[in-house]
């Protein structure tokens, strides 16, 4: 059914160009990647990498067990001796080095060494290579530096960390595919005369005429040449009310004609459509983003040079003061002990725990850089419809005419709308049910495209629709109802009239109600010193009313979809760090342009695919929870990095023999224990994240 006037007081651009963000990927700032462990994978399938590292971890863990169990050091610790097993550590250790260590060696070469930016991968590769060479040499009788079990444990721990990181950051990029799925597979094209044929949308060309029947999805951008219908543009504009369309109006591919048939002349196909434009906008906005360097990358880069210089000085000084064999032993110990067990897990463990904890609270973190950036946000920009509001219509007021009461008006309207799929029709039926009104059965129901719907109710000819219905029926609005209709129209609300036997018996209005949680969300953000802005395609009057009710600081109203992106840019041009919260396809470029993009979970699939964070609960207060988690996880990351690097600051000099004059030199066995202890401490500290309260009803203190 088509209530044309439902959209008369709200801006629903004919050529809506949706907007919505794609996940802000960690563009080359993986914890394990120096300055480029992930830069080499930018745009690749991180979920595939996660699966690869998961397989490598489990298989190498199985292989590492016999290596560790048969090492001389472990046997001495636990007081047992397994005869005939001397070959196990070198044989299986070599397999672990070649198989489990290969990803780190290859990434070090490709992403760091070739671009002369050594970092975490280079440091890991250096440590496992030195441990392997020293152990292999000891196995054939050259030297006595046997690190087989340390090598196996090191590679397994690094595989675990990389798997956890890849799993956390590796979300498939589905936004563009979700946009493409908005288009139908085929179209009904008009041929000679009035004949039609079903063709693939790929064969459509400009100038073709296609027929879109009630409930059908429009296959290409075009102009209506015949017919009237209410077009559901919610997938494009994010606004819930269908828009009345008639001859010469423009329509957009992917939208739905909810009633009536349309003949549309194709004006754009393929790359020329609005949806294709959105795809390009999303890609451009995302590609224009520059990610901040990871603290772990910087620490790893410094640690690489520190370890290398320390090992060289250790060899030179010890050789001069003692002998070359002792110097080599201590230099190897330095390189092995510098391998970042704790540093390699400092970030991935925090990521894994923070994302799993948030998921239990209905917050899906798809991009860890966004989670880290959320703590710096000083402005949150909410899309109105479906985010701050419910995104559905509800009858808010009924004005009965003379000789009728509200129940009678609702009963007639609900009878006509009983089988309606239109949002306003469903709202009328729901209002009747809520008020205990039982409508009579309607007969001979039929749609008046672009005007409303008509039926026989208890022998009366009843029609329901907007002002255009009155014009079509030649009915006059009684003076008693004019004031209410004018007031609703001035407020930007939908005006619906009920006409019985040519007489207007009453009017009603619907509105998109504000979510109960929205006020609490705005208040909590204000408590943290964060400004709140709202953006909508609705009229200034509607936007102002919602803003006043919620206490919003700034409003962008009557905004075309492609201007949402500009609104974010406008806020950023003032030096503000912006988080965008939306639920529609039209939010995509704005979400991508924002410093952090968040999608309300009840929104479109495209919004959820595109955003860096998805609020599955549809509760805007979850934005505050994300900020709380951002502060907590960033704090844990820094604490872990401080501990991991601090361990190396102490362990490397000890391994180098700075206390040799006092009779203390850290042997490799003790170094291995200390490395394990540092990893345990980092892991235990990360576990404390599980205690963070992400209940949306709890407003954590500012800066927590």
C-alpha cells in the first residue's frame, strides 16, 4: 500500500546514494609484524591466515611435546632418563623450524628486510635461526649450545600468538559483496509492443524499459515512465517510510516497489549505478585512512637493533677478556633470550580476550585498530533512524471527527490495513491491538498506488491514506481536523486520514519513537566529555524535536546520503575525532570516513559487514561500553608491552655477562625459564580484562 504523504515531510532523495563503512583493517600494524608484517597482507584474507596459523600451531604443538620431553635439560629437571631418544630433539626440532618457523622467516624477508625496516618478524627469525644453527652445530659436535626444546617452545608460542592476532583482526571483507547482493538476478524487460522477457541484469542497457511488479526489487537506476508506487528505499536511505514515486521520478537500483507496478526507463547500469558509486566511495574512504603505528612494532624495531648490537658487543668484549668460545656462547644466549615470547603475545592476548569479552556483551569488534582508536574519540555522530530511534512507525495521536471517537477511527483504519505490509499500515494495526480495539473484517481491499488503500467495511466504503487521497476522492478535511493535521505536518510527521463514504471521519499520525536507551547513552557520553551529534535525512523539525528530547549538541538534518560522508569530514576538519554510529547502507562512506565506524546490529547486513564495530544489541548505550573497553584494553596493552620490553632490558645484559665479574652469568636454561615466566605474567595480566564491566547500564568514569 502507498501512503504518499508519509514521506512528504521528510527528505528521501530520489537518487539516494547509500553510505556505509567497511571495516577499518589493521593496515600493516600487526603485533608480530615490525613495520610491515601485515602490510604485505593488506587486503588479503585474514581469516584464511588465521586458519593457517591455527593448523600450524596445533601440529607443531604436538611435535614439540616429544622434543621437550626428551631434552636433556627437562629430563634432569624431572629426574628421568629416556634411553635411545637423543635423535628426537634434532630430528623433530628441524621439522618444527622448517615448517612452523617458515611463516616468520618469509614474512621477515618479504615485509621487513627487503624494505629495510626490521621489526618483530626479523627479531623472531633471528632468534629461531640462531637457536637452530647453534643446536644443529652442537648435535654434530661443534660447540655445546643445545637449544632444541627452547626452539620448539618458542615457535609454538609465536604461532599461538600470531593465530590469536589474525583471528582477532581477520574479518572477511564482505561490505562490497553485501552491496552487490541488493540487486536482483534478473529483470523483466519490455520488448516490441507490450511483450516482456526475463533477462539478466547484466544485459540491461541505457534506454531499456523494465517492469517492476509489487514487491519487486528495482534492477537498475532509472526514471519512472508509467505507474505509481511507494518505494522502500530503507536499504539506501536508512529511513523506514517508503517514498511515493510516480511518473518522471528517479529510482535507484536495489530499492523495492512495495505496491503498484512501475515501468522504468534505465538510465544507468553496472558501474554507473548509485550502488556502484557507493562501492567506490567505501573503497576510497577506507584506502585513504592511515593507521597509527603499533607500540609493539616500535618496541620490536628497537629491540632488534638492541639485541643485535648487544650480541656483537658481548662477543667482542667477552672474546677479548676471556675467549672466543665463551664470547660466542654468551652472544647466542643474548640473541635467544631477546626473542620476544612475552612481547609477541602482549598485544594478541589482549586482543583475543577483549574481543571475546565484548562479544559476550553484544559488541562485535571487527577491527582492533578501531577499538584502540575509540579511546581518543571526542565526538559521536549518531544516525537518527534505527539508531537513536526504533526505526519503526508507531501511532502517536488520533484525532476523531464529529460523531466518531478514537476507537472507531482506529477500528476503521485497522480493518482496511489488516493485511498491509506497509510500515504505517502495520503501525495502525498494532495500535488497535494495543488499545484493545477489534476491527471488523474488510472486503474488496485494493491499493490506490501513491495514495493509500481502500476496502468495504461493514457495508461502508472506507479509504486510508495521506493528503493525496483526499484530492483523489474529492473529500474535504473538516475544520475540526485541520489544526491537528497542520500541527503534525509542521512537525514533519506523517498525516493519515480515514475516509468513510466520502467523509473524513478522523485523522492520525505516526512517528518513529526514540529508543528508551538513547537518553542514557547521550548523558553517559556527556559525562565523559564527549560531544554528541545527530545526522538524518528527516526534516529539520523532526530532527530538532529528537535533538531537544535527547540533549544532542549538534544536528545535521535533511542530509542527502552522500552528504553524510561530508558531515563526518566537516567534524574532522575542526580537529575532532569522530565515531559514527549508523544502521543503513547509506551510512557506508560516512562510517568509513569516521575515525571509528559502529553499526547498530538491527541494521542492514551491509552496515554490519562494513563497520569496524557492530553493536548487536541495537542499544546505543553500547557505544559507552566500547569506549570503556577501549580504555581498558589499551591500558593492558601498554602494561604488557612495558613488562615484555622491561624483561628484555634486564635479561639481555644479564645474558651478556654484565655481572660476570660478580660470578653471575645467566645460563640459557635459566633464560628459558625467565622467558616462560614473563609470558605467564603477560597472559595473567591480559586475563584481568575479563573483569571489566561492560554492562550498558554502567557508566564508567571518564578516562577509565
